[in-house]
C-alpha cells in the first residue's frame, strides 16, 4: 500500500529537503510514497483526497501550522501530524491537535529517519492486517482493526467486531501467535483486547467498544503497561 504524505511548507528549500529525505528513505527501505507539497495552509486545507502523514511547518504565513492543524482535524481524525519548526517550544502545543511528533529545523536525515520510521510503524498498527477465521459455515476475512476483542471459551473463540460477532474454533496460544504483531493484550484470561478500541479504564473495568470488560488483578499491570505503550507509540 502506498503511503500518502503531505508537506506543508512555505520555504522551498525546506520543502525540497524533506522531499529529498523521503526519496532517500524510499530507496533505502523499498517503500513507496505519494508526496504532495503545499506552500501554504490554505491550499492544503482545500485539497481533495486524504493523507496518511502530514509534515506541517508551524511558522506559515496567513494561517500558522497549529491553527491549520485544528481545521484539518475537523475533517481528518486519523492522519499523523509531524510538526516542523524552528522552536521546539511551539511544537509542545501540538497536544491540542494530537500531533504524533515534531522535528526541529535544520532537520538532519538521521533525526528525520527515526521519527518517520516511528510514524510508519504507528500507521501500520492503525491499518491492521487481514486474517482468516474458520467455522462450520466456512471462512471469514477480518481486518484486525475491526476486532474490538476476542472472547475465549475453552476451544471456542468469539470475535467481537465493529460489524458483528464471529465464532471460530481455536486456542488462546494460537490466537496470540496470529496477533503477536498487533496491539492486543489480555485484560483477563477470557478477553484478548484490541488496545485501539479501549476508550477508558475505570477501576477494574475497561471500556472496549460498547462492552465493559473486567480487568483481573493478575492481568492489571501488564494490561495497563501494554495500553500505555500503545498510546505512546500511536500518538493517540
């Protein structure tokens, strides 16, 4: 899948530097990017289509990058925003628009590559992967992003998803192996939870989709640790 990237930068040399870094990263890692450069926030905000990652200069004319990002969030909640700035203190305000990260000018390739690699990893976690589950009626393909949690009942797995429930035969160890690279964690021995669908943790309960799942005493520390790591890595 080609990653769609926007560079919002009024300085041509700075925009060319970032574009060059993306070309270099592409050739070194065998990744394909669709890159669009915007010289001001106005043309970016009125552009058609969507973007996966946005490199946003903060010091833009007319509408600055922070205000532009607030407007952008009104139509796109998912894109990862990376601020580019001369002053790191300004980028701290990025929490208001859930910015993923920031880089300080002049941007070195080493620093760029580290931040960009983290963004791509977070993007892949958001996209999920397709898996097949089997039951007596045949096979069903699910994307892991759709799965809210999996309920384990001996050798029956109940996949609770955004489009309904699906039953399959299997074991917890099989499930953990299949989803080992995805953001799932046990909140108790019966529920394997997609951390992307956790909206709150209150006391001994985790809000997952429309369900309230009990966090067992033995799983509380590893579950909360996994959730905190997910939040930190995803930029949510």
